[in-house]
């Protein structure tokens, strides 16, 4: 197989070219908190996955350039089908999505017909279409609190987030066995060493972390929630147990505070950096805007199926669904 020809872009002012193409294409550039700082700095919006998709849907942009991972760009397309959605690198996937193949999830659902499926947004469009309600790390508590205790629930694909919700609400949700490779990499031993070194520093952790990290944390929440906690905590040092590129936003907002990424197994590995997010680069963003590819495309019936579970989440997160309406969507 012949290797693809790579363009030499070394002579280009990529920032200037991206700005030019952004205007020419009437494009909006979205960057997740886990993107490299140089991409965050040029984005129109920086945030978590659903927040970014909703912001893009509210703009009059013709093109969405989503610097994140594939399921995030797909969510943007689900909510904005009339817009062109490009992802700088189509190989930017997600270990949680990979852990939950649609055909296996379908069989799992069929084996438990008395369960509704609460599914974390970190999954494929096909799995979203097989689900009843999508949740995010910021909306999961609000949504689970509205579901009657007697209603049986499948929660996937993140067993750590689902387990955290089980413990918090005293539920017994049936958990799909997926994990995030980034949050799974944090070391309890190294975290305890860091806490001993900075005894007054709180720990903020994402609920995708395993229990041995969450149990040592002072705050547990979504990426947006962790950022808000960083802005409000008393003290000058915070230990952050999530993908460390979010620290860039913390340093921009609070340059006088000290933010330390929670360590991996040997105390200084880069295993807590998401390898999928790292696939997006300035060069690939430029080419995506120039060529309008790689482009997210999907079947309309599939899109509408996935949108139903997303709409359900948005309704429940806003409190507009009554408790009598919590059965499986039609």
C-alpha cells in the first residue's frame, strides 16, 4: 500500500491561514479543554463536548471545525445537520466509544428488556440511537435523581462514572465495563505522595477516574465543573485529576495560582495525556478548513434516533420532563 503524500506546510503562517479560512468558510472553531494550548487559544469556543455542540448550533456558521474526538464532532452534526462538520483527524477516537460496539450493546439491551439505557455521551452515534437517555458527567446526577428507584437501569459505557453514581445514589445500575484510558492511568500511590508534598492542596477529579482516585478527592465533577472549582477554591495550589490540558484554561484565568496534574504510574509519565485528542494539530486544522474534509456524515434515520436520546437528556437536565414520563421513549 502506498503511503499518503504529505504536504510541506512549513512555510505557512498557520495561525493567519486558519483565521483567513475561518472567515472565508464562515466557520466556527471549537476546541475541547483537552486540546493543545495553541488550538485552545485560536478557538471561537473552548469547553466540554456537549457545551461546544450547543454553542455551535446557536451560531450562524456554515462550517463547524471540531477540535476534539469523533463522538464530539458527531454530536455537533446530530444537533446541526444543516452545517458542514469537519474533524481535523478522523482517527481521533475514544477508548470509551471503542469499548462499546453497537452490535454488542444492542444484544446487551435485548438481554435486559426491563432496563432503560442511560448512556454516557462518550459513545458512538449508533449507541446513542440504541439508548433511551444520554447523560454527561455534569448532567448525570440531575437525570438519575429523577428516575424512580424501582426502574432498572443499564449504564454505559463508563463503569467508573456509573459506579460513582451508584454509590452516590445507592442504586444498582447494571454497568457496561468500559473505561477511559486517560483517567484509568492515574496512580493512587503517586497521588498520595503528591498530597503529602502539598498537604493543603485540594484534589479535583473527574468521575471517569477509578474509586481509588475519587475517594481521595475534595471535588468530583465534569471538566467544566473542575474549572469552576479551580476558580472558587480557597488556597493557592490545586491537584487536578483529569487530562492536564485543562490546566491551560486555569492558568489563563488564575495566573497567580499553582495547578498540578495528578501523576501516572511512575510519577512523571505522560500517560494522562489523551493520545486521541493529541492527534489534532494546527496543520490538520488548516487542511480541514481548506479542504472541508474529513467530514462527518450520517444517515438521517440514525441521526434522528440519536437525537431523541440527546433531546431526552436536555429535557431532563432542564427539569421539563415529569416523573410519569420516564419510561422508554417511543
